[in-house]
C-alpha cells in the first residue's frame, strides 16, 4: 500500500484511502487566511473492490450534510453526490453489468425519477458520459446525435490489436453549447474532463479535472464517485484499478468554518505528517 504523503507546498496530497485524502484537503483549504490555490489529490485505492474508507469521518461529514440538507436543498449526502458520477449501487446489485445495459437502464429508467425529485441539478455527470449530445460529422452533412462516451472508450480499448493513443482515452463533461448560455452563471458542471490510461501490466489510472469544487459539501462524494467509475472501467477493460488523480484549480468551502467545527476536529485525526 502506498504511504500517505503531502508535499511541502501543499499542491499535491496523496493517500491510500479516500477518507484520509479528503480530510487533508479540507484541513489545507480551511487554513486561516488560505487563498484558493490549485490542489491535486492522489488516491491510491488499489484493486477493483469497493473503496476503502474510515467510518468515523465518513459519518461525521454525512451527519453535517444531512443537517444542512434540512434547510438548503443544494446540500446532499456523500452517496447522492457520488451517484451523479457513477451509479455504483445499481451496478453492484445488477451483478456488475456491462456499459450497454447500464446506459439503457440509466437513461430509460433512472434519469426520469432522478429529475422528478432532484431540486439542485437536472443533469448528472454520468448522463453526459453515456448520453452526450454532440454534432457528428460525416461526408455529406453534420448531424446531432447522442454519444455513449464510456462505451466508445471501453470498446476502443478492448478491440484494438494495438493500444489506442493516450489522447484518445478522454471524455468530456463540459458542453460549451449548453453551458455557456446561462446568463446567471454556470452551476453545472464543475467537473470538466476525465481521462484514463492502462499500463502494460494492466494498472488503470483515472484522471479528473475540476475548474472549481466545494471541498466541504461536494469533494468527498466526488472522490467516491470517481473511484467507483475507475473501478468500473478497470472491470470493463480487464485491468486493475491503481489510482485516482484529481486536479482542482479553485478549491473552496461552501459553508462557514464555524459550522464545520466538528468536521474539522474529526479531520485532524487523519492529518498526514509533512515530509
């Protein structure tokens, strides 16, 4: 297992489980007078089993989020945030079905119920991964279509006799045609782009780029969702999940620090010592 570490400039925080990684990001971003500098989180939660976690800090944060949810709709639980990136529970209960069957269920059944009850967002990241509206060019004319990006990438990797180029293994969550049209400012998506690569010895690394991220209310659930996605990709490509690398250019706190007192106190129990 990779040793937890934190560089002196605090730009990179690395841990072998999601709870420790998130706790140290929270402590770093929550420092008095701290400016919103970019941060890179590396979680080396290796293998295709469910992510490792520390139940104490997990429950402390979830309790905070559930209390905030009673008065503010935009606050949701860890699991709700994670499910917007990947529907892990459904995947597990369905016997780890393939991407085609998962997409069919998600678009045909799940999204209708989700959009009917959800008040904070009418779109999800996974929807854009498996049903991305785009313009497809051909010899005669351009046509508007919906692309299952995940299915394309998985098939591309599995069917090529020669490994695809590294630049091919990426997908978009940001859609300028839709997202640059809101006069009140962009609220979705914060996750812009994803990429993955598999080494010759079958180790898969997933990379994610966020333009901004609320560390207290969203980041922990985001990390879980990304880990779920990475483990799904590893299973679908007959590889082994190795690590998540998540870059955030503008990490912020959504709640006031005084409201996060219990969460900060618990996070200190997982502080990584500087090298």
